[in-house]
């Protein structure tokens, strides 16, 4: 069942270590990462968008019905995209998902959405380092003023923001599905690992509703 949530694929990074656009990578044959992440978000989110980076850099063409959100000027890193997404969302939560997380599947998003706490500032998985992961998380509208204030003061760490505030933390036994693919070596390793695995996007979104 879809919720009143804006699902945003975060694909505005420079991809410096990869040397090419990570959103266009095919970790699984025949489907780019941007397409896959949008497809997973579409199972649960009523609206879809992509955070495409600064307005002077991105010329990305998006599928019909997917809005392009450009970074807020003057803010650094992914925070610029999250703030822009929250402004664009107009009062509904934002589920932000990095384009370079190929191991995440529909069952993980199902768990995140169903654990969402609207009274918290955000809902996030706890990563392998024990910190909330900002790149697969739901940000509530009420966290926008705090993020704007922090960003304006040059404090752009989303991970620190999630660590220091009231956040619903979703702990899982094996959070390695949050791993990202940042360079060619990691890309080839991900392709090898996923070669024999069936994509689980057909996980029923209705289960448990």
C-alpha cells in the first residue's frame, strides 16, 4: 500500500571515485540503478523524485512522472539534496534512498516504512558502525528548520544530525544491505555477489497492511 510519502533517489553526487555516473550503472543486467531504486520506491511512495545535484551540473533525463529536485545553493553534500527535497515535498515526509545501494530490496523498504515514527524527526536503519544511515531514511517535515539552520552554519553532516536527535532507529541483524558501491572494484564485486541472486522487488507491499 502506497503512503503519502515523497520517495527521492539521491543521485546528485559527483561520482568521482567511480569515474562515471553511478545512477546509470547496471549492477544487475538490463536495469540502471536509478531505474531500480525508483521502482522500489514506487511500491510504497505516492510521489517520486530524484535529487539530481546542482542546477549548473545536471542534465539528467528522468522517467515520466518523476520530478527533478536540484540542490539548495550554499549547502554542502547530501544535506543540500535532503533540504531541497523536504521543501519540494510541501509538508509530507521524504524517503531518501541513495542510487548506489544495490543490495537493498523491497523487503527492506517495507520494514523501514512500517517502522516510521511520525513523532520522531526521522526513521533510519542502524548501519554496521552503529550510526543511523542517512541515505536510506525517512525525514519528517518538522526536521526541515533544523537542517536549514545546521546547513547555514556549515554543519552539513546528516549522519551527525541523525545521531544527535530523536530518531526512530531500525536495527537489523545484518545491515550489510546498506553497503554502497563507490568505485570500479566495488562495482565488480557487487555484480559478482548479485549474479546468482533473484531480485526481490516482487515482495508484496500489502503484506502486513
